C-alpha cells in the first residue's frame, strides 16, 4: 500500500468555484472510451420533471446565497441535450438568477437551439464541449457513436461557432485523451477542422481514472494512465474541491462526488428532507466518511488532509 501517487499528479484542480450538478436526464448517445458508460451499465433512461428541478433550485437558495453558490451544471454520465425540457430548465434557472455551465458532447446542439440562444439570451457561463476526435476512421472507436452522428454534429457546431459573436457566453472545445502522441494528433485535427471559426477556445485535456473505476479503460490508440493508488485509512480531502459542490441525482438523491457513477453513497433525498437538514445531519457526515474511506482512498484527486497541494 502506498500513500503517494504512483503516477504524476493531474493538472485539474476543479472548477475553481462551487457548483451544483443536477442530473437532468440519465442517458447518453455515446460510449467514450474514457467514460464508465463504455464499460458499466448506465442508469435507466429518465428525465427529471420540472417540478423536482425547480424544487432543487429553491432548496439551494435556502442554504447558499448567490455569492456562495450560483453555478449549475447538468453533466453526470448523461448528454444534457437529450433532455426534451432542456430549454425550459435553462429558462427556469435564468429566471431564478443562476448561471449555467453547459458540459456536453455537442452532438445535439441543434441549429434551432442556437437560434433560440441568440434570440433569447440565457444566463450561461460557458459551453464546454467534449469532442475527443473528428477523424472518421477513429470516431466509432473513440466515442462509440456512428459516423453519421459526427457529420451532423459538425454541421450543427459550425452553425453555432460561426455565430459565436452573437452569443453571450464563451465556448471551449475539449479534446480529452491520455496525453500521448495520438492524443496530440486528435487535438490538432479537431483544432484544424474548426480553426476558421473565431472566438472559440481549444483545450487538450487529460483524464482521471475516476478512483480506479476506469483503470483498464482503453481504445485502439490510447490508454488510461496506469498505477494503482491507495491513500489508506488516513483522513483525506479533495484537491479538486468536489466536496464543496452539490450533486443531485435524477430522483432527488443527494450524493458526494461526480466520480460515483452509481451514486451509491447518498445522504438522503431532497424530496423527503429539506437540503439544509440533509447537509447538517449525522447521516451526511457518516456517509461522507464512508465515501472517503471506500472511494476517495483510490482517487488521484484526493490528498492527505494536512497537505497543501
Ligand atoms: C462525463 S461527461 C458528461 C457530459 C457530456 N456527455 C460530455 O461528454 O461532456 C462530463 C465531462 O467529463 C469529461 N470526462 C469524461 N470522462 C473523463 C475522464 N475519464 N477524465 C476526465 N474527464 C472526463 C468530459 O469531457 C466532459 O467534459
Ligand atoms: S463522456 Fe459524455 S459523451 Fe462520452 S459517454 Fe460519457 S457521458 Fe457520454
């Protein structure tokens, strides 16, 4: 057993601000090689109804002022744009003053949605689009989706990107990968395909093995970094600040970390107990301790409590 990382520390230090992650829907149309969706059984297909969604937002406001928590994202292991009530949810959030961070694979950002966002600007912080390749011969192997999805997406994103100056938020294209030469090539190709569009940022981003749950993940050209991690029984903290965030599952369950694919560790349900009580309950601290001992100990983003980085 080792309390040191058996591989280089990841760059990612979290969002840098507190965020509420709300699982607006459960399903995804991809199976990216670096995502548990490619290896595990996804949750049954479901969409959160507007009543529960609004209830969650109201409950957040009973605990946090807008200065303390004002950002919302929908991304769990879903594709948020597959939710037919996406626009309505965006409008509800905007009307309540929240800011939305869109984390999406970009495949369902229709020209219709772009027109809507230009005509009716919403409170959007940014679009972070996960596009790990645009190479026709690699597409299926890397994303698990058919090539026709890639072509349709490219057309729709071109429409969005060429209108970037009319939008009230920034767009970043994220090319996830293992840091290898092949990853670099994917990044360059994605960049070249969109380089004619102005005001778009590009990021070549590394991977997290999600507390060892993706240790064996690979595709034909890339592979998850190897090296088991075990911080042991010592007290830990999250270097990415994930314990500062809030996580709400599709059924209103409150959980601790986005890496917990099955949302196994929960302190209760917001439909039954006010958020303020849930976050102060013995159950919250007990489950958090269990989560740290079982899950965080294998996570590369965890650190011993007393360390500073
Ligand atoms: C799980 S996805 C869900 C939302 C959407 N389907 C998407 O792909 O953006 C949320 C974010 O996690 C990133 N991601 C997925 N697997 C990852 C991994 N193993 N390590 C780091 N980031 C990952 C994606 O690039 C995306 O930005
Ligand atoms: S990373 Fe996103 S797009 Fe890819 S399978 Fe996971 S949830 Fe779907």
